[in-house]
């Protein structure tokens, strides 16, 4: 058996908008093992969703294109596959839950029909078998079979997301990509959806790429974490490595911005400045304009990735010297 289910090697994705080249992803390397859950964390515009769409073969061209890199799924290179070939994998072996279920569900089809359609398309079974599978999936995510014939507008936000999870897992995929699946939900429903995803992931043995900006969600669900900034992975390791031994100043800034319930303060800490314009990225380290530890070297030279301990990788000049973030 292959060591990793998914490998992304030196992925570069660009968009051309109004004559300007937007560098969305800049040489990303990622691996996800069989049954592993990896959290991809970063601010809006960091390149999280573009990375996911690259794996799904859904980068809109034009304006986007995969400039270089390789995506290997289950030992097979899938980057560069023709659309007909990609469709055999997408929705069956690799599935995706999007951030807003309302824009992902078809408003004129019942939720049951939408699940059954996915099953018929990928499992090559009869209509009756597809309906039976759809009913089972609805029940697995906590929706009674009586609601099979209801339409998306008859469901709450949390229930819609449960339907999306049912669709995504209907064909027992090997890899599930979840793009901020709880962002539009209130905290109570968020916890229920996360618990459900964890339970079903274990039941089906599915690997998961969880895209989020919430470090608390990652701590609940993930085995490992990758921090992305301006289209680059700046820190990557197991949950205990990154949460217990932060090495990159950006990662430290994300943790510092979390509210501390044991400490009284009038204002939350923030990372100074803004994410750089992807059409005009700074020289050197992309984080240097916001970094409290910036040196002259950071301003001119892009740091290489260094492995500070087995499996814990950091892209920072400070880590090269063994310093603290």
C-alpha cells in the first residue's frame, strides 16, 4: 500500500484578471495519509480554496490555470487528466463539501433525489438501490427518511450542511475535502456537524482535508495541520508538534489572536497589517512586512523549508537559526 493517499508537489496556480497575474498558490507541498485528517489553516485569500479546487480539477480556466506541480492520488497522477477521466474520480473517490450549502444544493430537486443521483452516477446501481442508499445516508446524518421528498428551502442551515455531508459520503470516498463547512453555522450546530463528520470519517475510514481559519475546529477534528500564508505552506506538522511547539511567527500570531478566557483584556491581539496583494507579492519572505522578527535577510531572500524535528517543517529564516518565533 502507498504511504500517502494524496501528495501535492510544488503546486503553482495563477489567475489572470484584468491583465494582472494573481499568484494564488506558490509551490505548495502537502501529503495526506490514508485515513488522516489534515487541517489547512490561513486567512481569507491565502490560497486554501484554490488548493482544494486544484485537487478536484475544478480550477476555472480561464482565468485560472495550474502553472506547474503534480497531484498524486492513490499512487496515480491526476493533475492533467482530461475532464472525462476526472469525472470518474470526482464525486465518487474524492468529494467536497462547500462552505455555503444553499449555493451547492439544487433548489428544484428534493434532497433525497440529489443524494440518489450521486449514487447512480458513481455506483452504477439501479434506481431502487440508489434510493435505498440515499435514505440510509440521510438517517446516518440524523435526518429522518420522511424528509427524503423535501426541498432544500425546507431545511435549516445546519440541516442543509448535513445533507451536503450525506451527498459527499454517499459513495464512500477515500478523500473528503471540506471547505470551511461550519463557517455559516452557529456554535451549537457547528459542534454537532463537526461531531458528525468525525463519527462518519471513522466509520468509513475516509481521509479528510479540512479547510478552515479556526484553530479550535482543527484541534477538535484533525491529526495534523498545515499553515498557509500568501500561497505558501509556512508550517506543517502533527497537531501536537504545531500546537505544542510553534516555530513560525505567523502561526504564533494566529494563536496569540485567540481569546484567553483566563486573562482579562479590553482588546484581542491581532496580526499587524494585511495579507499581501497576490498580484504584487513582496520580495523575500512573504510574511516579512507583518513579522515582528523581520531581518534584512527576510526582506530579500525567500527562506527554504527546514525540518525542525521529524515531520515538523517550517519556512522561516528564524527556524534555520533555531530561534523562537
